[in-house]
C-alpha cells in the first residue's frame, strides 16, 4: 500500500475503492511492527482497531459513515479509553484500566475515527525530552540518537514515522508544539477551555490542553473541529460556538505580524533557527504583510511563573495517587503512613517527585504568598500583555524552540537547561491563547526546525488559515 500523508489521500482512495479501512489499519500495524524500536506505542489495540475498521467499512458501503471514516489515530497515554489501560507512563498507575473514555477521544470515535493504541510520553506529562517515561525513551525517527521532545514524544514520532494518520497529545507548557518542532510535523495547542479536559489524567489543571499532531494543517483543523466544544462533564469548557476550521483555510488578507525582539536575540537561540525564522519574516514582508519587531519585557518571568504554578497544581493533583484507591501499592509497607510514603516513593519517577516537592514547597504556609500568590499576579500581567499585543497584531511569530532536537542525556543532569527548552512555548500556555508549530526546514544536521504562530483566544480558524498559508512559504 502507498504511504498516506493526508486524510484527503485516504478519503480519495476509499472513494475509488482502491483500499478499505481494514487494509489501512493493517498498513499502519505493519509500520508499527517494523519501527517498534522507536518505542512510540506502549500498547497497540490491534484487534479492536481491526474490528472498528470492519464496522466502518460496512458504514461506508451503506453511505452512513462519519466525517473521520478512515482516519487512524493514536492517543497519548494520559487520555482515558474505556476498557483499556491508561497509566500516564507511570509505574504508580501500572495496570489501571480506564472506566470511561475521554470526551475528546469519544467525539472522534463518534465520527468513525479508528483508535490504534496509546502512545508513550513523559510521566504525567512532565518533561521536554520523553526520557522520563516508565516505558523507556522514544527515539526521534530523524536521528535515533536524539530526543523527540516531550512530553508528547510518542505522539509526535507516531505521526513523523507514519505509524498513524494523526495523533492526540496534551500541551501544558509546550508538550505538543516542542515535539512537533523536533520531529518536523504540525502540532496545535488550542485555546484553554476550547477542548474538554474530561478524561485527561491531570498534571496542571489550569494549563492542560488536548492538542493534535498531523502532517497537514487541514487534517489538524478537521480533528480539532470534531473534538472542540462545550462538555457538561467539564465545567471549564467553553460554550463558544465551534467553527468548521477545515473549511476556512483560505487566506487572502494582509496580516499584521509581530515578532518578539527578546526571542530573536535570545543567547540560547540556535543561529540556524534564528536564520530560518528571520527568512520567513522577510518572505512575509515581501508578500506585502506588515511585520514589526516588538518588545516583550516579561519574557524572563514567563518560565519561572509557569514552573511555580504548574508544580503547585501537580502537587495537588497527584496527591490522589496514594496506594489506597487504585494503581500501585507498595508491598513493603507495614502501616498506613509507610504505605503512603513507600507507594509514592516507589511509584513515581524522579522528575515527578521533584515537581511534587517543588509544588508542595511553594504551597506551604510560609512561602505561599512569596511564590504562589506572586506567580498568579505575574501570570495575569503576562496574559494581559500578550492579549494587548494580539489586539494590535493579528499574529505573533517566534521560533518554537531555542534549539533543534538535542542528544539523549545532554540535559539529563542540568534541569535548568532542560526547562529552558520550554522558553518560547510557555507564553501561550500561561496566557491560555492558541498556538501552533509548523515545520520550517532543517538545520545542518538534518534536524527539523519549528516555527510557532500565536493568536488571540478562540481564533483557531484564523490561526489555521494563516498557518496553512505559511506552509507554502516555509522550506
């Protein structure tokens, strides 16, 4: 079977009866088997996916199939799928079987998408390299000695290596956009509240969003329009109407674009990424768009604000994993207190324990106002400043990451260097606005480079249209 890059290709092939859903699933299953060493999938739902495919083939024959018929999707291992294991790539949830299905996943299934399996990730979504998983690291298909990015590394590589049509990840501070940049695919983080979080195993509840990886902007937009919308199970989900993003991709107007001086002049920015980013800005100017440099003096505060607030929320959210209700329970405990301590010490990985302890510290009575309260105030300043910029400009453009994919172990002993990988992605997360990463060529080592585009809240349609236009300008 030929390699499918887009859902459009799959649909045309199905219409011409050149293939069927069962053959498409079998093709991806063969790819997964051939590329099993990449470690993208932690579990493949082979039989249930083939059963789904058979039913959808029958629907196609009777003309009753949904708009995603033939779309094969992998889901990050923090998204619950009823009757299947979900363990957030953590030993503390080993063997836990989901009792319900994530709303976003169910909406895809309702439109006849086929769920192929669950994808490897950093434990509980905490990491920028996919080196923190209980299932082992994921390899970048562009260079197997380099990281795929995190925390949704498995989701990115699954699309990069053509193991599924598209995949779902989660983005708390860049966990869709950064791995998308490292693997040369498209990664979208919607507005906070645009997609229901029901069924997502929480890391930081006021930041977590469910995002999409794909090869094309149109596929990404189509999945997003199906997933998005209010959900009665998630009181934070927005009631704003969802547009047909995939039908609104034509871009004609002249845009007003800002780029942040502090990102372009950042000492941590890889020179080749700077060149590629400036080249796109120059192309936009030559196409008649208004491109303007702006200052963002709060950039140095974005990362510490993000880590103070997310570790605090993680400390609270992860307190439920205690050995009492579900998941791992230490066999070495001799009383209640030792059960709590030993279960959490043995079940959580090092990075997760580090963030829980940091979060517990900033929430402690002596330091609550000095750290957590202050960080909430700074978050509001960052959000207001970003929204003010986006009231003056249509889009903000910046590199997705300071560097291309780094080698395994390179930042392992330097947490500050690892956290700096999120330097350019956390602004959109702290502000709650939508952002996308699209491929922008490769560096001298052949590693993908990402270009990030940000716009104002609930303007996903405009973001997709502009990104679709930009893909024609990028290398």
